[in-house]
C-alpha cells in the first residue's frame, strides 16, 4: 500500500472515529437533558405529568426504532453509489410520492367529514387501497431519501465551517415521522413557557381541547396543545412534507439544536425564557440560510424566480395603490404587544377576551388558529427571527443584529453559542462596536 493510500485510510478512520465520538457525546447530552431528577410532588410539571401519564409520547420506543433503522441503512448506504443527478431525481420523485399520499389522505378525510356520505368505509375502499400501496412504496424509499437530505445539508454545513476533515460535527440525523403533539403551559397573568409535555401523536381535536380544559381548570393556567414541525431528538424528528424548501430549512434548524446541545446556549435551553428564545432564533436563522443554500446548490430550478421590470416599465407611472393585504406577522405582533400591555395592568380577563376577538379576525382572514392565548404566545414567541408572536421582545432584533455584524454564519453561531441571556448578546454587540 502506498503512503498516499495509507494517509487516506488514516484520515478516513479518523473521520469515522470522530463522527462516532461526537454522536456519543451528543446522545449523552440529550439523554441528560431528558433524564433529570424528578421535581417535588407539589410542582406543576409533576402534577400535569401524573394527570396525562396515559397520553405521553413514547420517546424511548421511538428512539430505539429510529436508531435501528438508521444503523441498518448505513450498513448499506446506497446513496454512496449514486451520482448527483441520480440523487436529485430520486429525492424529487420521493417528494412527489409524498404529495400524492397527502392528496389521497385529504380526499379520504373529506369523505369521512361529509354528512351526505352515509357509508364512508365503502366509498373510500379504492382510495384506501391506493393509499396503502403508496405508503408501502414510501416506506421502501424513505431511508434513502433521508440519507440524501442529510448528506446534501451536511455539504453546506461543512462549507460554512461546521466540520472537521470534511465531516459536519455533530453528524446530521433526520427521520420523517409522525410527530408528537406538544402541550404548552403559561401562567395567565403573563406570557411565559413554564412547562411543556410531549403527547402521543394522533390525538383528535376534541381530546386536545379536553386536555387543555382539564389543565386550565385544575391548575389555573393557560395551556395549548399544538402541532410541531420538528423535534431535536436524535435523529431529528421531521414532519412528513412534500416541500423541499421546508424540509431543507427544518433539517438545518434541528441540526443547530444538536450543535448547541454541547454548548452553554444548548445546555441552558430550559433554564430561562431568554435562553430558549435565543436558541430558537439562532436555529431559525441557520435553518433559513443553510436551507436556502442547499436548495440553490442541488435543486436550483425550484428557487423562486426574481422578477425584474423592463426599463420602459420602470419609467411608467405607478398604478394607484391597492389595499394592503392582511399581514399576518404584523397583525400578530400588534396583538402580542397589546396583550402584554393588558396583562401588565392585571387585566387578565380583558386580555383573554381580546385574544379571542383577534383569533376570530385571523380565522376570517384564512388563518385557522384554533386557540389564541397566553400559551400560544409563549410557544410561538420563542421563534423571534421575524416579527410576529414575539411582540416587542428585544431578543429577536438583537440576535438578528449580531448575525448582520458577523463575518459569516459560523462566526455568528460560535459566538452566540457561549451566551444565555439578552444582556450577554448586547455585550457581544458592544464589543463589535469597539
């Protein structure tokens, strides 16, 4: 064996060892985060956990199945023998398959909700047979599709500086799966995420509302059972979707949580609302940037086309302004700000009546918000990369400003990974001014 081949083999072995050790450290950090000492019996989280013991999501069972599936695929790793055009075509065909599945599910759902259909089982026999056939095809293709998504996202992360010897650290793990629902609990007198609990997938709306009513009534809080798009278990849990842009974004988003899990910002995720909001905002920024670059590199034909006016069109007089469309983010930001003002004045009932009034306005504009309350803002307000449910919270703008002043994405993430409070973010900004 030549010295060149020996060196290449050593580098390959080192990358393999580094990847496994990093993964081991990551899993340890995640397990420590999940397996903390139980709180005293009188604490809210203990009581809610006891109340909803039969509705909790089985993380241990899911983790075993997901890791075994990933291990089985990596022993074969067929994506290594595919060139980039083959990967491109396979992944897009997989997304088309997912779209077909979702369309069939929607058709079946429409039949079952149509009061004019007296025997939906008979009416949907053929549709359900088609769905079963597509699901079988999807199950075969899913591990390879996940591997392609992981490796394409990894290539962007390595180029951004998040790698050693060509290997992104920590290694990306993503798995399309039915996600748990999330119970979010906030006090009624202010907006704060004081407790979350993952509930089993598939709870219908009636059961969700029954859980919220029981928690609110028993503990005098504001609660919400909500769906999520991803969760940073390992591998990351991703909602099944036919949208490439969304999948690219959320894959990088959840990987960011894995990266931060080994650093102060990740260790302290649940320590304070500030740390949680900083963490989620950083993940949103990374997801947006890395996801866009992944699509641009591997699926450029799916990027939206930029519209440019011809010179003669630019010189013409502008048409009369049309009524502005309903701006969801701006309206939600305004709603949160007023809610905070009412709660600060101890006007709790007034704030809750106002939120219901605003919810009905959002629904009338086509946004199907089932419940708008303190818990809604406590959950959605943590994603503060854009105006919206965070209201006037200064964390989002401060984190965005730090990103704007950073020379690149890697420098931004490595800096902010060391902080856990708004004051520390502002201190970093002051240091940049000097």
